[in-house]
C-alpha cells in the first residue's frame, strides 16, 4: 500500500539495532601519546567498564563472606580479560603508581597492578634493577596481594623470575610463613623454574606445604606438582609413591589429573586404604 504524502510510513516491525561490534565491548584503553600511565587514569578506565552482572558473578565465585578466605574483598565488576587488556596498555606504569593501585580496595585494581608487574618482569628490555624493584615491591606489599588469583598472576614472573639465577632461600621462608598467600606464592613462584626444567624446588616446597591446613594451598601443591610432572613423569610418580597415602585428597586429585585412569585409581585407593574418609 502506498503511504499518504507527507506521512512517514510505519515499519511493519521495529527497526533492528545494528549488531554490536564484538571487538569493542568496552571503551578503548589506548593511552594518548605521551600520556603518563597513572593509577588515577587506570581506575577511571576500570569504572567505565563496571558491570553489575560481572560483580554478581565474582561475589558467587570468590569467597568474600565473614570467615572466608577473601573476607571483605571488594569486586567492582570488571571482566578480568578487560583488566588484563588495560594492564597491557598501562604496562609502562612507574613503580610508585603501581603501588598506588595495590593500595586500592578494588580487587580489579590490585589485579591490574600485579598484571603490570608481571608484564614488566617478563619483558626482555626490563633492567635487572627494575626486576629487583618489582620483586621487592611484591614481597613488601604482599598484604595487598591477598587472594589466590593475585598470587597466581605475579608470583611466577615477578618472584620466581627474579630468583631464577639466585639462591631460592626466600621461597622456603615464604613456605613457612603464617600468611597463607605468602605460602601460596612459595609454590606458585616455582612455575618459573618448571618452565626451565628445574623441578627440585617445586617438589621440596610441595613437601613443606603438603599438610597445610588451607584447601587453597592443597590445590596449589597438587597443581604445581602435576605441572612439574609434565617435565618428569618419573619425579611425579616417585613423589606420589611416597606421599599419596597421606596427602590431602584435594592435593592428590590435582596431582594425578593427567595420569592414566588406572594410575589415578591406584593412587586414590592407596590413600583411601590409609584414610577412608
């Protein structure tokens, strides 16, 4: 039917909105040339990416309730992928600005800070002095690196990377710390050594932490022993032969994850024969 002159025809169906560009779900994070990457600017970029949906997910995923391991930790609600993208854009952030991010109550701000530290530590052009400063900052402000994901983001590159050609004594001190996050750093940091086929410290620290009271330490011990086993199945099996019967079930399940079905069943039976519960 031809519409009357002077009147805009009504569409039969509402006009479809253009499909969103999947590559542009959040505002661009690129800094203007010559712009100093500051904590204030990083926080501003975080806030425009806030999502109530993501915030609710984090509250379910991380244990932030009273008495939980992350009691009081506040999540703004920004996807970690976006936090890491921002970290790359702000990778040249000065050390004092990184520490300002670490001081934030917002979890994603601290995650961004540790991501930046890890990026700087692994960059080939980073000086030894700067790597040392990053290592010292990580340990000095471990009070702000206080959740398992924050430890896992930085311990390998910042701590393990610095100790690669140095005595590993600091890791053994951390393994005996009263602070669970420092203990987790001790085992996670050995990922740097595992990448180079150096496995002694992983298995030694795993033995120190084997009967830790915290489930998150059990998971780390089992996970890193498992990863060391990728380089040496013989070392992994020797460790399991000695400890499987008495190690925490969570740690054992993580450690045997990549073994064959029969081997997994064997080590689980071995443990259950000693401690059925």
